[in-house]
C-alpha cells in the first residue's frame, strides 16, 4: 500500500508540476501580448508614481506611417511618450500639451522594420491613468525595402507574394554610379530600374540572357536628391507576371563624384545650441555641419506647421549616410556619432511643403 500511495503522491506531484508548467507556458505569452499594441487598438494604463513607467510595443515595417494618441483619464496628469526603434534608438519624445483637451494625436514615419517600444512616463511630477491608441495610417507596400549607401551591398528576396522591392539612396548632382543586382539563390531573373528624385526613369536593365545579373553602368545623376532603385523579377506588369523567385544582392557604387554645385553651403551647428531654419519651395534643403566626439547625437525638431513632414539625413565627412529619420510636426531622435570629426545634417521636406515656407 505504501508503494501505491507513494506512486499516487508522485503522480499527483508530477501532474501538479506539469499543470504549473503548462499554465506557465500559456500565461507568459498572454502577459507579453497584453503590452502589444495592435492596429486600431486603444489600451488603458496607469502611472502610480513620478518615477514609474509603462512600456508598450508595436510591430511596423519600414515605410509605414503610424499614429499614436494619448489622453489622460485623471485630471492634472501630464503623460510623456518616448518611442524607440528596434535598435533602441530614440525616435520621438513628446509630452501631452498643457493646453490640450481630449485626445492628443501625432504621426511618425517608420524607417526600421521590427518591434518599436513606446514608453509612458510622468511629466511634471504628475500621476494618473491614461488611454493609448495606435493606428497604421499608411502601410508600406514593399516589406523589406530600405536605404542604400555607396559601396555597401544589401540583401533582398523576391517571392510570388513580394515580386518587387524599392530602395533609396542619396546622390549628388553629377555623381556617376553603377547599380547592380545579382542573384544569390533560386532561379530569380533580376530586373533593375533607376528613378530620379522627381520620379522620372533614368534607366532600366534586365539580366541580358544570363539570368543572374542585371546592371546599370556609368549613370550620371542629374540633381542632388533621393534616388529610387526598383529591384524586381523580370515579367509583365512590373514583375507580377514573372515566375522566378530567389534572393539577391543589390549594390550602388560611385564611379566618380560630381561637383554637386547645387548643394547649399553648410551652416555651423554646435552641440547644445538651438538654431532656426526655414524651408521654402525655391530652397527646400538646409545643410548643417557640426563637430562630434563620439557618444550619441540627439536632435530635436520643432516645426511651425504641425502637419509638415521632415526628413533628417546625417552624413559623414566622406559622404556616407550615417542615418536618416522622418517625422511629422515636432519630433526628436538620437543616433550614435562618430568618435570624432565632422557630421553633416540635411533637413528637407518629407513629401510636399504644406505652406510657402516652413520654419523650424
């Protein structure tokens, strides 16, 4: 009998342990999902002390336009939101305006695919409850698209679901470039198109019969600006009618640098200072230069037109793109800075100017 009771006790203990493990395995993901923001959802939270915080997360793809909204549910509570990208870099920090009533909503562009973190904290030593909303306003049509830099190859993939991808790079007036697309896996028959900043086509190329490589050679860029490379498979309807799939390597290399005479003279910018600028339809680009000594470089923008989108691009002294971010209205972000040397910051509209002139 003792053996029976011992066996039963062991069985019950084992079942209990199994039940705990199963419940634990079911409960843990649910707890994590409670802090996940989904498209169109509004969640409720509470900050109990000025030192406490709550974290939420949302998934987004490069090229998405998203909106976050927050509304205090307690009189006198002033919540502050901080948004970080998948690499932990600061994208935006905003506080609920003291003069605001009801929902405060702001939009932002997504440059890095992955999980973004929204941190809610107290501002001005206040506490209380809040509601937080998340909406995807515009979805990227080509998941996995990104930014190209001269001399640095990127990897991509073409499938029946995603048969065309778009990539962008910043080029100077007069730059002579080569663009190449090389199949690395599968039976992909590559096809390339290069578009100017105004959307006009500068050239296109297919594999030329060998089925593995497509290249545009010695293309002179007409103006300074952001160029688009469309990398897809061969086939009718921009690749929709194609049948090949596979992985590829994409590269833009600089043969010869242009004079870039249209580039505005950089304005000195010192760390820790505030400077005013203006964008107009005739002068839609402002360029700054500053000295760095490593650590992180934080930039904060205040815009006279809340609906105006801006793109900030950081370059090294050699012209390589260090980072690029887009935002609408007031926003802030940070990026690791070179150990020492000059960094160039360019400010230009993201989309069209909403007024004859926009101050920042």
